[in-house]
């Protein structure tokens, strides 16, 4: 290896190390300080696991976590369904009209959350709509449908229509063709769209804050309300648990995809 190749290799490794450090160093700090004995989140006084035991006694955090999960699951499911239907509906439109509709669907992706949140709050107020879980879910669908549409429009564009036609020729009904051919073929993209919207919804703060009304605190809002007293070690423990659950879920999903890459093709169509 000459000196120039060695320099390029060293530079690539340094860039990779800096990127990984900037990305995962805060996560490592969360894990470290979740074992901090002190009640002050930023002052290390010794090792202790007491905060993981206390975590199960913090009912307000678990309630906020449940609220965030419920909202994210509903918003991601509805957004994925609507985004998929929109992708199918626009597939056979004229090019100009289709491009215009796609542009309208993409606007929420670039509009600041502050504008969406304030406009939704004014909209709910003008119609005298009482804000609660339903208004939060609808608000998250405003941007969730856009993300789902972007993912599903690319998948639908690559979908081979002859597979659906072949299923019809084999005696399947349109519903059976969609069930056994279309949905399994689009399953990976549907999963990606659902997870993307779920993460965006679970992590959202501004739009949720303007749409929630009294109560219905999600986990980001509950954590923010506690920040005036400092980040508590029990909160660090909760973050560590959520991160580990997320990593395990991703690993299991990747393992299932690797073990059963063509499982959706194994079914039969029963007319």
C-alpha cells in the first residue's frame, strides 16, 4: 500500500469514527448516567441500579409512554393506509395532474412544524373542536400521510401489474388478488412506511403541543415539563430501556426478513 492509499484509508476511517462518535456518544452517556447514584442527572456520584427499580414506580412516565405509543400507532396505521391508496389512485392520472398532486402531498414535508402546529390550533379553535387524542392523531396524519405517500408511491410505481392480472386469470377475485399478491408484494414498503411515520409521530413535540389541549401529555411533552428541574436519572433509565427495545425490534425484524425473504410467495390463491 503506497502512502497515498494509506492516507485515503486513514481519512475514511477518521470520518467514519467522527460520524459514529457524534451519533452514538449521547446514547452512551444516557446509558452511563442511568446508573448514576445521584438524583441530579448531570452529576456523577457513583454506580447504582436504583433508578431502574424506581422507573416502574413512575406511573406518569408510563402513562405518557402509553399515550405516545397509542397516538403513533393510530397515526401511522391510518397514514399508511391513506398514503397507499393515494399512491394507487394517482398511478393512472395524467402526468401533469399527477405531478401537481404529488407536489401537494409533499408540501407538509418541507413546511416547518411550527406553522403546521399553529395553523392546526387555529383551525380547531375556529371550528370549536375540543382538542384531545383524536385531534393529535389527525394532526400527526397531516405529515404522516406525506411520508407514507413518498415511500408507497415509489413502491407502487415498481409494482408489476401483470401479477394482479395473472391472479385474476387464475380465478381469484379482485379482493383475493390484492390479499395474496398485491399486499405481500408491497409488505416491505408498507412496513417501512408504517415504521417511519410511527417514529416521526412518537418523537413529535411542536405539533402535539398545539393539538393536545389539556392533559393527554405524550412522552416528549412530559419530559420537557420535567426539564425545568433537571433531567432525572429515572428518565435516563427509561430512555435506555426504549433504546434497547428498539434495537431488539430492529434486529428481530432483520432476522425474520433474512430467514424468510420469499415467504409471501409461498401462499396459494383459493378462488
